C-alpha cells in the first residue's frame, strides 16, 4: 500500500513539472527583427559657381567699366588677371579721290601689351565691384580667382581706338564746288575779253581823232 502511494505521488509530481514545460514549448517564438538599413542619401548639391560680368561689352580707349563678381567666398581677396589680345584686323577700307575713283587703304597693325593684374575684396555675401579703365586697345579677358575659396570666373571686354569725326569726300559733294569754280572761270574770261575789246576800241578811236 505504501509503495503504491509513493509511485502515485511521483507520477503526480512529474505531471506537474511537465505541464509548464509543454506550455512554454507551445507558445509562438518571437520572429527575428528585420535588419535596419540606412535610408538612401540625396545626391550632393551642385558646386557653387562664381560669376564675373562687365557692365559694357565694348568701349573706346579712355572709358571706364565696372567689373562685378558674385558667389565668391565671403570677405576674401580676389586676384584678377587681365590678358590682352589683338582684335581681328578689319577689312581694308576705301578712300575716294577727287575724280570720284576709290583706292584701298591698308589696315593699321596692332600690338598687344603685357597682361595686367590687380585685386578686389568681397563683402559678406561674396560680391565685389571694381572700376577699371583700360590703357590699351584689343580684346581684354578678365580672370578672377578667390584666394580662400578657389572659385574662378572670367569675362571679356573689347576696347577700340577713338575715331576722329570726318566727312567722306564723295562725287556729289564735289559737283557744287566744281560748278561754282567753272562759273567763276567763265565769268573771268568774259570780263577779260570785254576789257581787251574796250581797250582796242579806245585805241582805234584815239588814232582816228588825230
């Protein structure tokens, strides 16, 4: 009797221990968390481009232009180099002779000067202005480079010789002076012939009176 009770107690104990283990095994296991990846990065912004402009693309020698630079570094020194090259030689012009015919004129040769250089200072927004008066003629190329930012920009300017005002000599403009001169010559000839005839008449009249 005592042995059967011991066996029954052991059986009940084993059953009590097995139930929680079976219940834990029956519970759903947690799913592994997905791997977190970095979101795609936006493309980098395009680099800031500096600009250099001139208020007048073509001037005559002795006139002044204004250079304006933008998008350079704030409060930085900008080096500006000026390169000069000759302008394209113009087609040969013509001059009119007094008889109305024309003759070709040879173009005047141009000699470029050495490059020039100067500096400018930007404000807090990276902008600068600089007045410049060229001392040579030709095609001027301005190249500006920021010392700290390294940004660069360029622009061009045409500088021409001053032309003296003159009136072209044409055939029609010569017609009137030639006509006037011809009329004066004819009138002088008539007066001369009249004077000679009057003197001759007086001479013969005086001879008849004697």
